[in-house]
């Protein structure tokens, strides 16, 4: 990741369903993509074990947006959050497990 951002300063969006996401991966480096997957796995495990919420930063066509939700599951191409909402992994810029 080339940019340093403060996750808590990014606009919080209650419902990500209406966001226009980029069709390609927002992370270019393979190392960054691996870190994203590891953090998504951690967020999934913590949500199941202790009900932990995660800040998920999405790179949208109108800039960075943040959602605060439990990660219900992850597969090769999608992330499921509460409410059965699916988000493409490629649109996720960062995951923060802190409050």
C-alpha cells in the first residue's frame, strides 16, 4: 500500500449496497493482497468467536468509504458481511479490527 490513511477519518456508510465499486483490484502488489486476505480471515474468525466488528475500507468511484460490520465469511472472490451483503474482495482497500 502506497498511501497511509486514518481509517476513522473516512466517511462511514451504513449500507454499502448502493456504492459504485471499481471493477479491478485496488491493491497492485501481491504482498498487499495477501495481507488483505489474512486480515479478512482474522475478521471472520473474531466475528464468529467474539462478535467483533471490523472497519472495512472500500475504494469507490467517489473516493474511500468505510463500513463497520461483522465479516461473516470469505471465499476466493467475495466477502460476506452481516445482512448477507456480498462485497468483491478486489474493492477492499483495508481492514481494521480496532475500534
